[in-house]
C-alpha cells in the first residue's frame, strides 16, 4: 500500500506461544524477516503486541537482564487476586496487564539501507506476562 509518493507500507503478523506464563522471546530475526519482505530500504518499523498482557522492548542481548526485570516487576506488581480487574475476569490476569502497561506494548525502529538501525547488542524482545496460549505481534514498516 502507498501512503504518499514513493512511500509504502507493509504489514505482517507473527504468532507466538510461550512455554511459561511469563517469558521473553527474541523476535529480532522475525522483525528483520518482515523488513526484508517489505522491500523498504529507508523508513521505520513499528513492532507492536496485539494483546494487552504482553509487550515489546529493545534491550541488551543478555537474557539475564530480562530475568532481572522479571524479578523487579514481580516486586512492583505481584501476582495476587485482590486486583479489581480480577473481580470481573475469569483469567485473573490483572498483574499481566499491569506489567504490560509499565513495560509498553511496542517499539519503533529506524531503517537505513534495508537494515534495522539497532546497536551491536540491541535485541527486540516479545515479553509475555500471561502465556502458554497463542498470541500475536505486528510488524508494520513504512518508507521507501
């Protein structure tokens, strides 16, 4: 789809299923795959979770940082039944929604010369807070 002279858009959804309720998945290669398919050489890629109980971040390639953040988030937003949302939702997943609100649902990455403009150790992660079921994230690329 073209949105202006020379500018086009590309959209691709990816399905993920985590092995644990809370888990970080490296999705950098999937985002790069979408960018290659888009044919866009200069522009932006937006990566967004299509669920309110998961998110997308850019962090260091050391997965231990994600474990550290998981521990910090557990201290800020513990898993408990007393959240108001849990009174109206059979899944009792208020803590997952709150963690996603803190971490954010998406990121925007510049694209130059058909490559994601990421630093040496920067990695794109899908963060799941209510997993073990199929979820979707979106990659939308804009540019020329």
